């Protein structure tokens, strides 16, 4: 048991003493263009400083791979935290939401950073990169870690430990700065050369390369509507006192989380009512409401709740599903791998959709098609017949809704576009954010199992393809929306944990999807569970966990 057998990608193997660090074998892992972010050890992604305690199969995680890109971004956020500690030891820096290829930061004292302060932070980060310092991964005793975080005024990090029960806590350390380990970081600061800091509103942006862009920093593209939504929700989170997971966990432990759930749900209902009011103001002109957003953003429930609000105002909404306008399967375009591309615009019969929309706007009756996914074609004579009256508006929900190429024959003044996404304002702590994509992935894992019979393995396997489709077909058009709606509920991850945890534990280490399942399980460990019976029947969350008062 004192010797570990290590297997490498080229098929070779070797023995080494128990406790040897992975980075001792960097030369055996091969030369990786762009560099190496971490290692895949028995299908789990771990830091390069991990010590080997069992026989292992190793594979590199390139910096330019999707997993490597996320590690690079987390590592940049850590580097910024070190720089801020060095320059401003008495001020706390808060990581915020993502905005394109950047993260938004503010100071806890709400003082807008001066230009020279941002310049100082940039210089300090560059100096840390030039020193090529080690970023170490290790353990601290629970009590020691808790005392350290309290001493360093990392209050939200300390609160996270109230949910943890391990006797030893994983941490990262660089130049005396210690932070809670959430997921792997790169092993040296010298890797983190590509970044910039830009002043933005009351804070600044930490900019990084986009996926597949290597070290290239593209010009920042503003998303004013998305930022406005984030800022509003951040402000709300501060007002109600729940801006970090530890504070949510405290509500669970104090048995006061039911009241918070009611407040969160009421706030979201109010936002939908505000959107309905904007549509009502344009009721004489707007006839088509287009709702789009990435996977598992809650578009369907948003459409149903919006329909209720519109009915209250005397508007008669009629829903049309873009799913019924797919071309027959034998005509579906193929992607670069030769697989059917159901997410491209050409997978829809756009001319037929526009023909029917124009006819409806002219007061004619049409028969909406019904696509049968089992046979891969439309059913003849199987759809609804509808006609628009003066107070009728059409609600069209689908991923291409914000792209004017979907509805080229409908005038812009007749359309009202809504972008929906789960833009959680909740952070793990001061320095560690919750990616929006993780929120949506957990929603989808639960929904796919509950209603589609898919395992967590299947959902995780297809998720990279889903994300590629979002980057291509959805995100480029989000600024075209008239309004953005945040479908995230800051308590939902604590509910999703109840469903997702056992599903993720079924993903075993001999599967490639294990690394993502293990990461998500580690992430969910930070949440105190909330019973699903606390979730209201009309909540967007019910679209994913079941027992909704709406029919889907």
C-alpha cells in the first residue's frame, strides 16, 4: 500500500510513493498547447498539487478546454482577491455577476473605486503574475479555519462553514491569503497573464478571454438591460439580508425560511406584473409577445404567469409553441459532426410561421400545426384553429424569439421581446460566485429525470452542446429584448439539492461525466436543504421539480 500505480494518457504507467503530488508527473502528461489548468484523476478534476493516495489514471485538463476556461476564471478571481487584500486590507471586495466575458466587482463600503485604485489593482495583479507564485491547495482544521476567516473579516465565508461538518476544511493559499476551496485553481500565478480591469458603474469589471479565444481579450460588449436586472436584484438581496449562501442557511437553521420564500416569490410576481403593465401600455400596437432564453430558464412558466397578469388587465393571450413549427426530421440541417441540429433557426419552418402570423394579424382564422416528435413530422389536421380579436395577443416562446430573422414579416412595433434567464444574485461568499449556468444545469438535471426519464449522466453529457447552442443562437440577441426577466429564486438551489443530490451520486467514477457530477455535489454541500413542500404551486421552480398548478 506504500506504492501507488499511476497510469498516463499514452498507455504507460509507473509506481510512486504514497502521497506523491500530481505535479511531479507533468512531463509524463505531455505538452499541452496553451498550458495545463488541472488534472483529471480517476475522472475527477483536481488541482495539480493533489497528493496521490490510491492507484490513479491521470489525464491533463488543458487551459483552453471548457473546464480549463472555468478554472482560469476562478483563479483570476482568486488573484484579484489576493491583490485587493494586499492593497486594501480594511476594505472587503465583493464579486458580483457575470457580464459577457467579465465579472462585476464592488467594494462592501459601496464607495465607487477611483480610477487610480483600479490602476493600482491592475499593477498589483500583474506583479503577482510576474512573481509566478505557487497557489497551494491544502487543509486546515475546522476550528482553525473558522477563526482565520473571522479574523480576516471574511464573514460570509465563515457563515458557509456553519453548514459544513468536516473536521478538516479544504483551502487555497497564496502569499499568506487563505480562501475556502470551492473548485480547483491553477497551480501558479504566472499562468494568469490574460486579464484587464475596467471601470463600470459603481464598481469595475474583471475581464477575461472568451471560450476558445486563448489569451485574446475581446472588446467589452455592454448588456445594459441584463446589468440593470442584476443590480436591482443585488440591491434587493442586500435589503432582505440574503446576498450569500451562509445567510440563507442561517434562515433555514432558524426556521424562518418560509417567510423568505414568500417574499422571494412575491417579488418575482411583481416583476412579471411590471412587464404585463408595459405590454398593456402598448396594447393597441403590440400583437406578438416573443419570449426567449437559455435552457432551463423557466420560459414556459414565465409565459403562463404573464398570461394570467395580462388577463387581469383585459388582454386575451393565446400561446403558440415554436416546437410545432419544426421542419420534418428528414429536412433538419446537420451540424459539423453530421448530427441533426435542432437548435439552429433553419430547423424551423420560418416561412410557414410568418405566413400564419401575418394571416392572424389580418384577422383570418388559421390552424396551428401540431408536430409529432415520435414520427418526426407534422400531424395533418391535428392542430388548434385560432383567430385574433381586438384584445388578443400572441405569446410565442422559443430560443429564437429575440432574433428578428424568426419573424421578418412582422413589424418591429408589433413585437414585444422578453429575455428570460436565471440570474441569481446569490454568492457563495465574498470571493466565490454562483455561475448562472450551474443554476440552470441543476434545474435541467432534476427536470429531465422527473419528466423525461433521463439520468444525470445523459443531461451532463449533452450540456456542452446546449451551451454551444446558447452562445450561438441566444446570447448574441439578448440586447434586442425590450425587457429582461430574472427567473432565479435565491432559495431554489437548497430545494434542488433535495432532488439532485441522489441523482448525482448515481454517476460513478468510471464515467467521463463523473468529474462534473462530483463538482456539483461539492457545490451543493454548501446549502442547507429546504423541503420541497415549502415551494408554492405556481412557482417557476415547480416547472422543474413537479406538482405545479400549471399544466405543461
